[in-house]
């Protein structure tokens, strides 16, 4: 078997490769590097001789006071994770990153370990003795993903703590919700809705809620709703310029990469969300609602319109992003019920893994954790 090597590739080479691999995450396209100005992006490729066989986006963040970097591949790399020898892919990657100056590498293999169907999740929510998704029988378990975890451990990789998301903006959700679209009609999607979802759609439609696409000029209106949502749900809102940068970056190569949807009633925007389109998938992002009009259920009609648009555009999966795995009464359980009420399946991802690089790797990893804890 020919050995692989990794080197930097151009943006054009990366985009050309993505056209051949429709399942890449939106976090692994070169445009995503332009969304994150505090990180230094690099596109890299794996080569077998002269042929490029895989590509990835690496985000570098310097550790303050040093010339060393954390190298992060969110939702990546998209390599052959079913191989019994992942080191064939990972060793040349780590060698390249070490040459750049990385002291630690963090990856997020794009694998789903387990999934649960919507009916099972609904039954779990209704059963007080069920506390966690893992307490429910899974509709499917990927044995290859379980094997990959054992192989990574033997190679010195360790699973990251799941409480990420601060400081450098690390950490993708461990649990999510996917709505399969491939081979399904709009009628099929409608038939899969839970009764409370049907009721919400009827409420919104009868109230005269209208759904429309927005443009860059509508981002301030979206952001106003988003900041209200952040205050209501208790998370820190991103500034408006983040979304303006995202709009410009993601729509630079393809003007349909990022869409803005608005739900309006009596001329007032009362709900909004972003849809990111990459290859065969669409991602539902930054859903937002105002203080007024929630009783009209605009978010349900908004998501339904987005779901139908994604199906009509040929998307195979609609990704509703993060959900809570805890089936207990808290503020996140309503979001879980809302998302799986679409007929979507709950999924458990492989999770993120890290490995120190070089003789000072472990020391600098500890320094990074201390730095993050103080921010």
C-alpha cells in the first residue's frame, strides 16, 4: 500500500475536491476559515503519489505568549474511518501540523455512533424513569465507529471533555438531530410530524404567519431576534458583525451557501433562522424568536418551509444541530421535543479527540486549559 503524505493545498484545490465529496461538513469548507478571524486557516490535502485523496480545513490558534498553535479540525477530517489502520491517515497529518508549530491536535471525526428514532425518543420523554438517551434502545449502532475509538486510544488520542464551547470557541455538540430527506416526498415528511407539530403548523397558518427569504440587509433584524433569544435562553450572543462576516464568506463562492429565513406577522419579523447548504446536507442554524408572537408558533412554520425547500433542492439530510441527551425536565427538553417532533432521529456523534504533539505538548495542553478556564 502506497504511503500518504500531507501538504498545504490552495483554496481552489480544496473547493475542487469538495465538489467530488458531497458529504463534507460546512465546518470543513475553506470559506469557514474566513468566518473565524481569530483563527489562522489552512487547507491541507492527503496525497497518494500525485493524486489527492482527501482534504481538510485546519484552524490554528496560537497559545498566548508562545509561537505554538492548537490545530483544530472541526467535524473533520473526512478520511477513511473504517480502515483498521487510521494511523496511515493521521500520522502524516500530525507530522505536517508539527512542522507548522502545533503543540496539540484536536479532531472531530464525522461519524454517528448511535441513533434513535423519533417515536423512541418521544416515549423516553414521557417515561419518568428514563433519564438519558443512552437509557433508550438505539435504532442503530455503528460498530465501525466503536472500533475507531479503540484504535484512536491505542494511538495516543484521548476523547475531549464535552463541556467545551468557551474561549477559543471549541467543541461541537455530541448529540444532534437529523431529518432524513433522501427518497422522501413532502407528503412523507408531513406524515412523520408529531401531533403537536401538526397543531403548531395549523396555528401559524391560520394566524397568517408568512415565511420569506431575507438578504444581507435583513441581518440586523435577524440579529435583534437572536439577541432576544440569547437573553431568554441564557447564552452569550454573537455580535452582528459575526453574521455579516458569515454571510459574506459563505456566499462568496456560492451565493446559495447561506440563506436567511424570516417569519412575519402583520409586517413584523417574529422568528428567523439561517440555513447553511453544503453538498448533500442542509444545516438549521441560529434559530431566533422575539418576545411577541410566540403563541402563533412561527418557528414551526419557519422550519417546515426550510425543510421543504431543502427537500426540493435535493438535500439528503436536514441537520437540526444540537439537542440535549438528558430526558429530564429542564429548559432544553422542549427543544428536544420540538426537533424530534419533526420525525427527526436523535444521533450521538463520535465526539472530539485530541493528541499532544512534541515534547512540550502535554505541558502546553495544560497551559491552554488553564487559559481557557480564566477567560
